[in-house]
């Protein structure tokens, strides 16, 4: 798994760094075609892709002159970007194809789109919330840009997975082959998957409503005003309002162990 972590990190960073020259918000985010890689590596390499994506993004920040206090939240957000796809695959109930991710038809394409949307929102939620904590950027601006950037380019993962999955399976390098059987089979992960979805989607909805002032807390705002610091009311509302969803994401990571039954050590296309 260490080799797969290193491979994921190096490949992700190598594609990220050249596009640092095309910023969307200078110093914070840029055009990121590299976002096609996290969902691809996630479905192939599982947990290794989560760590590799987080490390690759950190390397990209260090080499691309965008390293700063927000890089900590970028590390965690990108960890989720590489974790959510493998954690949710096969666990979407009626939306799931219930087969290994070979991208063999519209049903699997649809499952990929939903999963990538959740992964994109989870990543954006953590980074957007983190920069509100640091009082560097409003959630409604940066969070939405990151989510769209991740989703649009992430969908390029569909042809990449279709191309690579059968080859990686033949080489015996899928995460379900590489990891110990006890780890792969530990738990169904359904509760963890549910918490990841609630955390990602809930944070996106509530974060935007709080950030643009649609959701208000008059008593909370009045308390800040009495203390003579009304300028931080919006930031405090976003930080406090999203805290439960951040907790859902943390618990989702901790409880999302194992692969769904249909994805454990099976050949591509097996039912």
C-alpha cells in the first residue's frame, strides 16, 4: 500500500503543479484537470488513494507557491476527495449498480456521478469551512468554486476507470487484493457512507445559506453585536452551523471500513 500511496501522490502532484499558473482565485485554487485522478485512484487503490491524494495536494501547494495556513484544510479536504468514491461505491442503495466499478454502462456512470458529487462537496466543505475559521475567504465563494472544479474535472475519471480497472485487476493491484482480507471485510460501512453523504450535502446546503445570509440567527447575532464585534457574525455562524456536518464527515471516515460484499476480491464484471 505504501507504494500505491507514493504513486498516487507523485502522479497527482505532477498533474497539479503545471496548472498552478492558471489561478481561479490567486493563492487559493486554480484550474485543476488533475481532479480526474482522485476518483480513479480511489476506486482502484482504496485507502492508499485517500492518503496519496492528500499528500499530492500538499506537495502541489509546496511546489506551486500556494502553501499557507489553508493547506492543512486542503490536506483533509483532498483526503476526503480520495476516500469518498471507494467508501461509497456499492453503498448507494437503489442507485448502486452492485458490481465492481468497471464503468460498463449507464448505471455505473450514474453511480460514479453521484459519488463524485458527494466527494466534491465533502472536499469543498472542509476547505471552505477551514478558510472561514481562518477568516481568509467566504464559504459561498471558495466552497462553490472548489466543488464545481472537483466535479467537472472529476467526471473525466469515468473513461480513466474504464480503461484502467481491468488492467489493474489483472495485475492484482486493486485495493481489495492488496489489503489483508480482515481489513477489506471489516464491516459493511453503510453507516459510515450515510454519514459521509449527510456531512457533505448538509454542509454544502447550510454553508451556502448561512454564508449569503439566507439563514439567520437573530439572538446569536445580537449577542455578538452587544460585545461590539459585529464583523465576525457571519463567520461565526458558518463555523458553528457547519460544525455538526464536519463531525458527520469525521465519523463517516472512522465508520466507513471495508468493501461492500459485491466488491470484495472479485474479478471485474463478477456479480
